[in-house]
């Protein structure tokens, strides 16, 4: 960790808190295999990667899978991941300040970001939970994490129950 100039708190880098062992799938995999990976890994998201360099091309969540099954009217084994994945992926780098990543999560209304190198190769995943744990340990300001969670959890303005 390096010192942050604006405070006495040391800067927490993404690499200090990210998960390095991340399950992935490819865009050509079917949703049944993606759902199986989510279930066996007890996780809610999979980065979608291509090639041996594991370049991130999308993200797929358990909710994406459920909604695709409902809207497509097909079995999960008939639907490719690329149909349901989010392809507008926001990533971060391992050397980035975790406080900046909290802001990015808040601003983009996402709970997790893939961590990539300069070539877009997947190195890990950082989540709001990772950031909350760092805040609980006193390494990050908790206000930013709480604000991000509140913002991400807020329904869109046009949402109607």
C-alpha cells in the first residue's frame, strides 16, 4: 500500500482486496453451463472471456440467465451466453485506488468489476463486498461504500411496483 496524499489513511489498491480465483465462461457456452458454474461456485456473476488470453467481453449474472430463459421461451441449454450477457463492461486495473473503484461501482450501478491488465486479460474480480470488508477493517472510508450500496440498490426512477 502507498500513502494517499489527501489523508493519512494508506491507499488500498484493487490488488489488495480483489478475488483472484474467478470462475468464467465463454460467449459460446450455453446458459445451462453458466448456471451450473454459478451454482457450484456459489457466486452471482461470471466474467465472459474469449481466447487463451482470457480477454473480458462481457459479464453474466444469475438474473441475466433467469430473464433470458423467461423472455426466450427456450431451455437454458439452447441459449448461448452471448445472448444474455452484458457486453458494456466496465473494468478496473489492479493498481487502482479502491476509493475510485467504489465511485465507479456507484456511478455505473454495478456490484462487481472485472480486474484486467492493459491487454484486457482477466486477473480477478472486485466486488462491493470486498470493498465493504476493507471499510469494516478501517482501510477505506465506510461512507463511500454505504453510499454506493444505497445508490446501486435504489430502483430506477421509472420503476413501478
